[in-house]
């Protein structure tokens, strides 16, 4: 890499390989560790993967991770045929209980469709990102105390 005009690096931008992605992640982790030594290494993240099955078929699930005393809900899904039966609420409660047992003090998530559901479950709206085609991405958090 060389320095171009005004001292700005002039390396080529390219789509990253798997090894390059790992190098970026390692570089970022080293930076975070140096700046915030009390934050755990991201490799210590604890996956959260819960499902509900019926007749050996997955009908609902929640995916996320517990890290830095927080729970990040990445996916909460219920098959359309099983909605309005409390499955999503049960999964969310179980995820929160599991996260508390791992030391989490806050949960957070993003959703495009289920804002009212999360508000009913005690989550507080903390942000909105407008998106194309009339949708938007809502951010929520909940103290797990």
C-alpha cells in the first residue's frame, strides 16, 4: 500500500476472502481489547438457539447471542399457522431467562414487522431506521435486571 495525495493510503478495495474477514475481526478485537480491557473477547459469545417443535417439525425459534452482559435477539420466528398462540412470547421469555443466568442485564433487538409485539413484551423503542418500500427497522431494548 502506498500513500497517495494528501497522505491517504491508496490500496485497492476488494471483496474480502474468508482469511481477510478473519484478519479484520482479529484486528477489531485487538483494538477493542486495548481500548476497553473489561469487555470480553467476542469469541466468548454464548450462542442462544431455542426451538419449539411439533411432530419433529420446527414451528418456532429464537436465535441470538449473549455477550458483554447483554442478549442480542437476532431472529424470532413463528410459523404463520402457529401464530397468536403465545409461542413467540414463550420463546422470548425463555431466551431472557437463559441470558439472565449467563449474566445478561439488557436485551436488544431490531425488527421490521413486530414492533407492537415487543412493546407488549416490555421492550422499549429506542430507534428507527427508515427503509425502502415503506418498511422501517425498529430497535428495542429491555432491562433484564
